C-alpha cells in the first residue's frame, strides 16, 4: 500500500499555525463565474463525511501488514486492505499503431444516490468505467460539522453543506462500495469547497492548509462510521489510500504548493487544469496532467472547457432553470458538442477526451440526458472507443513504451 498521511502530526502542525479554530458559522459562497469549472451546488447538500483527526497510518512493517477482510478506522468503516477491482486489460502499442480512443467521464462531489446509480448503470451498458471525485463532507453529518477544521475559516464551515443524517451517509457509502466493486474509480474533490473571492479560498492555501485538508480528507473517509455514529457498519472495500488523483474545487490551488503534497501521498495524476485536445504528459512533479479541454459548443459559436457547468454558462448564462424549449436546445447542443469532439479525436490524433460533470438536474436534466445518450451512442458508433477511469488511463499510459508515447504527443493539438 502506498504511504499514508501522518494525520495526528499534520493536524498538530495545523493547530500550531493557527489553522484549527473553535467557532463556526457556515457562510454562503459567492456565485461562481462563467470561468468557474466547479459551482457551489444549490439545493440539498452535496457532501457529508466523517473527518477524524486521529486516523492512524497503516503499518509499514510487512510482518504487521493487515489481512484481507480486516477493517480499520474509528468505527471499522473501511477495509484495511484495498480489495481488488475487476481486471483492466492493457495492450502495449507497437510503434505507429493506432491507440484506442479513450474517453474519461468524471463527476465532482458524487453525493446524490439516484444520479450515481444512473451513471453506474449507464456505464455498465457499454462496459465502461467512470471516475467519481468524492467530496469528503458527503460523509459528515450536519450535527457533527465541527469535526471539520476548515483551513483559513471557522471550524465547521463548508460552501457545499454536509450530509443530513447518518441514514443518508449509509446510502452514500453503499453507492461507493458498489461503484468500486463494479470497477469505477474513487478520487477526491476534497472538503469545504471554498473558492475565490471567499476568505480561505483554496487558491490562498499554503503548505500547512493543504496538509490539514489532506489529513482531514483521509479521516473523513476512513472514519466515516465513527463520525456519523453508525455502529456495526458494512465497511467500504477500500480506504483512502486507494485514491490516485483529484480535481480541486473550482480548479483552484497553487500548483507548486499542492503538487508536492499530492506526490507525497501517492497520487499519480491531477485533473484540475485547463488544456487542449492533445495527449497528456507528466508535469515536473511526475503527475499526469488530465485537463478539462477546450472544445466547441455546437450552436453557440464559442468554445469552453469540457465540463457541464462551463456549458451551462455558455448556453444559459449559468442559470440552472429554463423553459422546456431551452432545455431541449441545450441538451441537443451538449450532445452534438460531445459527438463532434469525439469524432475529431477518433479520426485525428486519438488523444484521450476528458469531460467533467456534477450530479445535477440543471435545465430539466439536460446534461444528464445528453451525457447518457452520448455514452450509449458513441460506444456503438466508434468500435475502438473505450470509456475508462482516470486511474485506468494512468495504468495504460504507464504500460506504454516512452518512445511510442512521445510519438503520440508529437501529433500536437487536434483541431476541428
């Protein structure tokens, strides 16, 4: 297992630097701008997660390694060993051979029970896999919110709320368990989701704040049962060490501060940058850069990043409600945009296509409908297209000859 965060040490450091405070009054985040990739969801909370500052690292001595089936964390809510997922076959390309057309669809927050089940069922229809970037506060109940020592803000402060109660958390845990067992990836969207111009925004964090957030993110997942008061839980078949990557709130964060911490904690990629329709490369920290890519918005004579919220801002001025005619137009535009970008890539440089989402029903469910149609239709239309998680894409990239990857990267940006 990969090295784990030394939670007590890091929280002690955070306390020493004044990051741990004792009072709370959740504030209301400012409205996201058109350039914001991750909005503060409205309506029911998209979060809730137990954060315990006492999560202990797993033993590194092989003689004391946990056994398969052993549980850990306060309350025994997670497996001490990440149980295996379904095999992901990886083919090594020969020089000049066409790669598969990879498409990675990811979701920020990943809290809504019904929407998550819908997407899992959609993926199963095409033998595909998605990435769910879980907001750790999805597993922390509102009545225990002060467990979260919000970096740069009052304790218990969250821009996206908390879980309503333990029953809701148990349902979410069941979803995450099912997703993992089906082969989907569990990543992280971190916790409080405070973005600029709010105080304590992720962009303002230094090393101590990032270490505190990361340590608490571990505790939110690994100690979800104790933090929510659930006894005799059905444990997750994994623990926080399974996480390989993240998308930061609103794509914020000083890269030279957060990337060393990502690497120290075993991450292999980051999905928080803007980018183009080209093959990914590793950054100077050794992390694969899986960006939100610039793509055309069909019918609106403009381009934006490959995320549902950016489409909402392009198509409906960021407004989440619309009449049925507008909803239908937005759904078709989004579907056509996804298909157009995919067609260009499939018949061009075959670069992976990254599309980010939220669990939402904006504009009459237009984005959920468009993505569902796209997954089914693109899989049928393009025989070499594969829907994979970010973690699976890393596995494929790492298995290739570096010279072959260099040839793919040398193709440059795909235009259309």
